């Protein structure tokens, strides 16, 4: 029996993934292109080509794992965020496109032509900190995480991208900021409620629970950060927090109760509540 062509492989893989993935065709193309060590354009340019057995073996292995729900980002070991190719592992959350809104909002509030100090709490793969570092080369950025394994991934990403003005510190939320006075603190903390069954389903069940779940109501980490942040913010400094789509009222309320002003909630490209921001008064 002849080995299948690239077109046949994609058709079969797409059908197989249709029951487990929301983007079966895209997943099939990403996995096949990576297995062949080619671009996705190659698949469409040469659909009648028949790959060699070694490449087929790799593709079928990844297809089996993807069919079982394992995220493509973990299979390939990387995910793009803010046009940066980032290493990701099961020790880190997979960066989501909607988190780019947090970067955009931070950039609107950060100076362009002078130095400043800011912190990214729970940096994971380093996605937010490194995106901000690329756009603000004069900034001094402190990226914290309580997971040594996650910090190691973030440091490797910084080294590969040749970004030297990010400091990585281990510790829980603001604890590594002792003695610092920041112009801004940003974070995409865990915000899923322990009672929410979704974190045990689909792709999400492969991601680190500590980066997803924050207590019975999903607000434990957000409450902690909001309580601690003013100790490390300069007058008129900003706090920006990503949160769940259903937390767009409670998080601004927590910010106001703590004393933040100019509190606002921002919606992502899907129209869902996503980021809350507040300024610590001068």
C-alpha cells in the first residue's frame, strides 16, 4: 500500500480531530508542517508529495496525542504571542491571544522615551514581560513566578530572544518586589473557580492547575495582588489584571475598595470582559 500524500494526510487528520478540537484543520496543518520541518505554505504548494516514513511516524504520534486532547502548543513546544515564538511546556500556561489586550493597555500607560520600572506577576512562559520588553527597551522589567520550572522556561525564552532587561525572581505574587517602587504592575493570574468543571476538560486539563485555579470563587490570587500591589506602586502607578469573562464587575469593585481610582474594565476582541485597570492615587 502506498503512503498517503500530504493532501490525504490533512484530510484524514482533520476528520479525526473534528471531535476533539475546535480547530481541526489548523491543528492538522500545524502538526504536519512541524513533523516535516516545513512551513504550512509547503503543504498547500506540494499537496501531492508523499512524505518519508520517518516524518509520517512523528506526525502519527503527534496526531494520536492531539486526538487524546493534548494541546498543540505542548506537542510542538512553542506558541506565538505578540509575534514572539515562545517555548511553552506543561509547567507553563499556554499564552492566549486575548492576553495581548493586557500588553496593549500596558503600553498605552507606559512612557516611550524614558526608563521606568514595572513588574509582571506570575510570568509563566514570560509572554507578557517579554512582549513589553520588546516594545519598551528602556524599561526595567521584573518578572516573578513561584514556580522554578516556569521561571526556567521564561529565562530560556529571554535568552533565545536576546532580551536582557528582564529580571526573573522566584516568589509568590508581590513578595519578590521587596524594596521596589514600580510605575506599573501587570498580571494574568489564575482566576478559574475550583467549582468550575471546565478546567478538568478539553485542552485545559493538560495545563498546570496552579496557573488556572484560584480558590472556590476564582478570586484568591486577584484579591491577594490587589491587596499587596499598592506597597510596590509609586504614586499614580497602574495595576492591570486579566480576569475571567464573568469577573468584570467584582474585580473593579475590589480595586475601588482597596483605594484605586480611574478604575475601568476592558473587553477583548470577542466582546468579553477581560482586563481591569486602576491607578494608585498620588
